[in-house]
C-alpha cells in the first residue's frame, strides 16, 4: 500500500483524485460481493487474501494492487474489464448500474463466440 502525500501529483492525478478512485473501486467491489451473497471472509478465502486486506480495499482505505483486484474479480466471476469500465464511468460522473454492464458483457461475449465460430466454418 502506497502512502499518499496530500497535494502531490502522481501520473497527472492529485492525491484527492486517487482517494476518490479508491473509493469508487471499493464501492464497486463491495456491490459485486454483496450481489453474489458473499461475506468478506468468503471473499478472502476464495482469493487467498487476508480478511483485513479485503476489508481495507472495500472501505477504500488503501490503493489495491492490480494482482489483488484481479484475484477479487476472478473470485467474483466478473471480468476485470467490466469492473474497470464501471469504475471509469462512475469516475466520469455517470451512475452506472453494475448489473446492466455485466449483462452487456455477456451479450458481447456471445456475439464474439458466434463470430469466431462463423470464421472457423468459412
């Protein structure tokens, strides 16, 4: 977990931007876990992360490492790209229902599979 110095810029982002991003990631991951009917302990067990780590991520108290987020996405059976898209849209100010994006992802995946099957048949 990186320490954040107030007012400092990191990659063009201020620390307040980074804290906001952490909070949005936390909210989205918590919504996904709750939608799956899992507790934090269940999620920690599925990911191999410590309960305290999952707790801090969900409360937005830390900047989660990419490998931790990938483990959480895998445990929740949601592609990382879907979670990242929802976070990005929410950071842009949109209110995006998570289930709508998940449904869109499933439809796109079916379309890609059909296209791949069509390409193999030709």
